[in-house]
C-alpha cells in the first residue's frame, strides 16, 4: 500500500489546512492538497493527502472513509499513479486546424 490517498466528494469550501487537520486524527500528515481549478480558482471537490507511512494511510482509509467533513461524506482511497496523457488529447490528438468558413469553388 502507498501512503498517498485520494480524497473525493469534498465540499467546495474545504481548504488544505482543514483537510490536513481532519486527517491528523489517523496519524501524521506529510501534506494535504485540495485541487483547484486554474481558471476559476474554485475547488474541484477532490484532493490528496500524504500520510507519513503505510500503516497510517491504511488507518485513515478504514476510519475516515464515509465520514462527514464540512457537511459531506468524503471518499478516501489509495491514490493511483497519475496517467500520462498526450498534451493535445482535448483536441483529438492531431491539433490540426479547421477548414475555413467560405465555400471556395474553382
């Protein structure tokens, strides 16, 4: 088991400090980060917590999964490694331009 946890279903009002404080009930927290939207600056409703060791991470999953944090039952699970995605994946991968607007006849 890894000591990095994925935290889902966070209330949008939860910040890094609140998340860290909540998880300290299960042990020593190395870091706690709520993921924010770059454009709006608002929380995306999930985050990551890194515990100091695997035993504390397992304890956090067992004791805190489904518990209420700021009015919402949170989901706590082991974080999976980040998948590498092509930079242009949101455009279909080829990054090609569009065809123009007028109908040109030759």
